[in-house]
């Protein structure tokens, strides 16, 4: 299963996506916190995609891919594989568009994410972890039900949709010196980078990754696309490897890729909860951890971070657990 | 120490407060969640005062009380007693107005709230728990430094300031059938009730209390003001008893007072975290718990809840604890 043979998206595709999907999105707020600014010794704003429909930015790309399919009139179902948030997004977007959604999910995905897919009306099909098993399962589903693939990240329409988060952020905050997102498959950093370089050419774009899943960082440094296999990171949304289109965008538009430790990720999650009163998932906390580790430019620079999602298994998180009281 | 001999505030005082303080407030969002609507079987909107300056609605009342004092020109310091959020609010508002702030705090207050007061520039003075000890300590401070009292709840200017949260909520959501806030000293429910009855006369106003600190409920039912002494509730902001002015407003404008258990409070806090991605403190969760227990009107009614604050000691909360990862 190869991604559609689409060309690398451009800023015109992001602008078109914003027109296409804008009215159907949650208009997520841009937040800040005096306490967090003090910790980071700079002004930081957060685009809260944890408050997007489905609890993650993924709804943007999924809707931008699925709306045109539905309008073409000859597609009745879509299929995808996803560690969770993209699956929910595809299920939600398919429902809005009147299509069926089939979502292949690795067995080790976070439970609330699986529940979200089902609650959104998607049909969940489990597979073993790892890209080969996922792709085989999706191919089987596509044959069986004649579904159209909506790739989680390596698709120009998906990337253009994800770029609309940065478009909204830079419309509200045009003077950012640095913009940062986490990197998993690379749809968010790709869409963000091409948007930032069009709207704010002086703004540096930095991707953040778990040290334990640093394929994009190694790809960026080496100039050839690297991969990881079932990496040991709490950031479950970032366990995949960077896609082909996204690696092209990374090389062309991204200024740096930095890494953070597992402890830094959990600390950042906790600090966002304390200072911003927002629950973010570990994958989102990776970008905040990079900020707090001093890896997003120098002091006094204005930083924008896209908080990518907020779907957390409260029972599994190292500092969130279920417990009853008397 | 009696509250100032101010008359019971009116909606005109709330409108004047909105004019006076509006430009200095965080414009807190009104949020909702499809998942939470489903749980509650009705449409629910949340006015997010956990995102207000100082992490609670208290900044509204404090600023509305302190701004006129500062403009009068003959006051150099303010003093108050507070279990936490009002103290931070007074410290922040005093700093904005160029005054010193002295805050008497019971020793058993949540640690992050004490840290917030100090970070806001307030001078913290510890006292034993309980209203008599608080009042004695404040009286001593007022004598010593010639400070003006800013009462945490039983003050017309403070109540009018708190009412501006409901004013903003009802401006955005004019068709609410029910509006609910927690009740501690009663400043929030008092300001909310007189605002709601002026702006949306058909909207029912319901106060929510911990069963373990049900003085306002007993006062409401009996018609005479009751008190509690160091009640055993996780809702640390609601351990005080309802004030004189606020009891008058409660009798006049509030339609019902309901109670919830400690377990319901913690569950509600967790559900808000999961569904809305928002950290709220136990005192705020009391109103959400009342919703989830089916105590805020019937299904299909539109409910507005004021999320009063988000200052939580993550190490102390029954389902939030510190833990390091490898």
C-alpha cells in the first residue's frame, strides 16, 4: 500500500483546505499562561488542538481528504490505519459526510482512543503493532468493502488539512519567532512548515520528537529517510516513522528537529496541566518539553506551539490514575 | 470584623463592574463537549473561569473592589483572609493597582494556592483554620499596616464583580434553562443569581454544595443562616459558611440548592479532564457532579455551569499524583 501519487502540497492547498473545512471545525483557542511564560522565560502561545473535534488536530486532515471524496459521489466507505486519533478523525469526518469508516488499530493503542473511534461511529479492526501488519490489514479491508484509503499522514490532502492549524495560529499571532509541533508520521510538521514559510518567512519551524523515537531527527540530520520499529515511548501518537512526502517537506521547510526524554515528556504534560489547566496527551507534551529544555530558540523569542491532542488514558498515565475516595 | 455595611448589590452594580474591570480580565471561553453532553443527556456549556487570571473567578470580585480603592488615592494596602484563590486574586489585583496586599491563609490550605499568592506578590500570613482565627488575624494585620479589608465574599463590590462571569456567559448563551455554580461563602452564586434573574428571568439558578459542607443547603431549606466548622470535604474552596449578603441573595434569587458526595466530586473532576480536557479544582467539580447526578433540571434543558477555578495540588488529588518515569 503506497500513498496516493499526489504531489507535495503547497500553501495554496492549505488555503483551499481552510476554505473547504473551516466552517466545520471547532475554532480552537490560542492560549497562554503567565506562569508558563515565566518558566520558559519567553512569551509562548498554544494552539489548542486538544480541543478540536475528536480531541486532536487529525480531524482537519481527515475532513479535507474525505469531503472531496464524498462530493465526488462514487465513494461509499473509507479506510485507514491509526494508533488512534486519526482513526477517530476519519470516523467523525466520514459520519459528517455520510460515508462508512473502517479503522485498523494496533492492539497496543491507548484504550480511550479506541473507544473514541467506536463512539464516533467507526468500525474498528485490530492488527498487530508495526507498519507492515497495519498496511496488510488495511489492504484486506479495502478489498473486502471497496473502501477508499485515507492515509494518516503521507497524503497531500491530509497534510494540507493539518496545515490549517498553523494558518489559524499565524493569523491570530503573526509575529511568532518560532513555531513547534511534534513529529510522528510528519503530517502536522509538514503542513505547519509549509504554512509558516508562506505566512511568516522569518519564523523558524522546529519539530520535536521523543529521543526514543527519533527517526525524523536522524532523517533530518542524515538527509535520508530513517525509520523506527515499535519504539519505547509514552508518546503513543509518535511511534510511527516519517512519511515520504513529509520527509520532503521536512528537508525543504523545517529549520531543526530536536529530541526530548521520556521524563521530560511527562514533566511537560504535568506543567501544562498545572499552568494552562489543559490536559494534553504525551505526544503533544513533546513540543512543550522541547520548549522547557531550552531547545526552541533563545530567550525573548515569541514561541507558538501546536498542542496536537488531548486523548489520554487516565488510568495509564504515570501521574494520572484512578482511585476512589471514601 | 463585620463586612462593610454595603447594601445588597443589584444588576446595575454588576453591569457597572463589567464596565470597570472588563478590559483587564481574561476573556474566558465558553466550552462544551459532545461526550459530556451525551453523558448528561442535555446540552451543557461551561464558562471557564479556571482560565481566569489567578486560575479562578475570584479575580473579578477582587478587582472590582480594589480598583475604586486605588483610584480614591488614600489607600496604600489591602488585606483579606482566604483559603487560597481569593488571596491570589487580591494580590494580583493589588499589584495591578499599585497597592500592597496582605493575605491571611489557614495553614491547611492547598500548597499551590499559597504559592500562587506569593507569586502574585502578596504577603502571606498563616493562621489556624476556622473563621474566628482568620478574622482575628486579619484584624491584627489591618491595624498594623493600615490596610483596607477586601472581604472574600460578603461585600457588595465583590459580589457584583463575581456576577460579571454570568453576565458574559448569558451574553454568549442567552437561552440557558439552568445555570449552576458551587456555593462556598456565596459570592459567586449571589452575583450569578442576581445577574441571571435580570438577564434571563426564565433561567433557573441552582447552587451546588458538598454534602459534607451543606450549610447553604440547610440555610436555604430552613430560612435561617446556618454554618459549618472545618467540614471534611475535598472541595477546599467551599469549606466556609455562606455570608450575610449572600444568604439574602440566595433566598431572593436562587431556585434550589443541591448537594453531592465526595466520590461524586472526584468523579466529576475526572470526567471534565477526560471530556473537556480541562483541569478544574474540586470546588468547581461540585457543580458538574450535580449535573451528572441529574440534579440540574430535566433532560433536554440547556445548562450553563461556571467552572469556578483550576488550582489543584496535583500531588494531593486522589487521581493525580507525582511519579517519575525511567
